C-alpha cells in the first residue's frame, strides 16, 4: 500500500531497497514471558516455535504476535526533491 499526502508532496510506502527485510516476526508467551527467536520475512518459524512451546507446556496457549515492518518516504510528483533524487 502506498499513501500520498498531497499537501506535503511526499509518498510513503514499504521499504523496497535491495536486501531490505520486509517484516520481522516474533511471538511472546503470555504465560511465562518466553519469546520466540525473530524471523525475517516469514512467520512460519515463529508459528512452529509457538506450537512446540505449547506442546512442551500445555497450559501456555496465549501469545502476543509481533510483526515489525519498514517504510520509506520518497518525494512525490511535484516535489523538488524528486528531481534531486533522480
């Protein structure tokens, strides 16, 4: 999703530079506070961690899921910085 704020002449959207992480996933057990190792770009390792954690601790069934994403702000059309960045 990209947003353009016309008055500011800047566009905001996901970070797309080469090598940029799209998201970092993690989870926190709400019973004991143990946190899953963070995973770049895929929630699957964190989901597997939560299932294994509950398997080893059957009363631990509630998790706080966390996703960190990155944005970039770029000059929109009409912004004088756009020509400088080109």
